[in-house]
């Protein structure tokens, strides 16, 4: 345990998942594999969307932004954990902890906002198809993403500043694999009433608000689909929403599961293990969710791989020329 006082704190200890040395190699390999799969899968989505003009539509614009945010989201926590395992050190500096909180909140809430924008896109496409290109024009889509970034940057900054005003005593061990906001507030020995109020209000506003928007969008989508006369038309309309519904269910389901399990068991280690689902597993699975049943993405990825394969021999041939 790192000793400290309530005025000068230099570092915290991230306890991670297990104290047993024989499990560290297994945990390192598992998380390194998931991180590399996340990076590769989301990078391929970004490259496929940017290289194929047929995918320059609002839905895929939001999807490429989601992939970028997922890369950043995972990179906020996993590399530090892998570094700590490799160096056999569990230390994270006070400044590093506050920075990690800032970026974790930033990219987690951005994930939620982008999923909400994608729900709105499906709502306009199915409920107002004749006005879709007018409403979802490139300028408006860019503005929606920009407003989301600015709003969440300010929100993350607020939460980080609120955390930095806390005083900490001698118990500086965080039973998690990253600096999680709730765990930090629980460690503080100063008054945390205002922090808890801001934190829970933020969760309700930034997490519950978008969820209400998503539910409202899909209630209107279901009503519109019911009005389609043919079964084939209904299937075609609903099939455009299945990937997004899966991603929303996965993110909100795992996030809700984390807080329910932590509330039920009162175990911080159980909470840390459950947090892996939305902090690591969800960003890893999103590329598979959006590509396995999406013919456009599959086609774009195939074309991109073929183009990359063609450029390779050409470059090699140039190098061989005297």
C-alpha cells in the first residue's frame, strides 16, 4: 500500500484482477489479443468506409466515427494495464489517474452519443424516407458529431475537475484495472456529496437521456414498419436496424450488468471483471456486429483487401527497377 496524506498524493495502486503471479501471463495474453483484435477490426471498418464511395452515407459516417472512438476507448485503459503486468508494477501516478478518468468518460459517453445518432439516422431513413437526403445532409451530420464532441469534452472536464478537488488519505489501492470514477470517489476521505450528486446526475443525463432517445426512435420505427404492406418490405426495413440494435443492446446491457452486479455483490473485484465487458469486449465485437451481416461492409472490405494486394506487387516491382 502506498502511504500518503490528504494534501500530497503522488500515485495510486491498481490492483487489477488477480494477485496470483501464475495468472499474470494468461491475463496479459488474453487482453493483448483482445486489444489487437479491437484495433485491427475497427481500423478495417474505418479504411473500408473511407475507401469506398458507396459507403459515404450518414450511417457509415457515424459508424466510422464509432470505430475511431472504440479504438480510443480501449486504448485509454488496456495499454496501461498491459504495461503494469509486463513491468510487474501496479503503480499509476495521480496525474495519470485523473487523465485516465477524463479520457475514459470522454470516449465512453461518445460511444453512447454516436449510437444515439445512428438510431436517429435509422428513424429518419425509415419514417421519413422522402426527406432523408435533405435532413441527413453532410453538413448536418458533421454538426451533430461536432456538438457531441464539444458537449462531452466539457462534461468529462467537469467530472475530472470534480475528482481533482478530492483529498485522499492513506488507503490508495484501487480494486480495478483502471482508474474508475466511482472507485476514486469511494477512496476519498473528504466530503464526496457534491461529487456523488454530479456523478449520478451525469449518468442519468448522459446515459439515460440518449437511451430514451434510442427507445423513442425505435418505437417510431416499429410503428412505421407495421404500416408496410408486404412481409418482404418489413424484413428489408428492419434488417437495416439489426446491427445497430445489437450494438446498443451489448453496450447498455453490459454497462447495466456491471452496476447491478457491483450493487448486488458489493465486490469491487467482481465489478472490475464485469467492466471488461463494456470497456474491452464491446469495442472488440462492434466490427463483427456491423460486418458479419452487412453486405456493403463485406464488399468494401473485400475491395480494400484486393486493392492493397494489387499495390503490394506494384511497389515491389518499382523497388526492383535499377
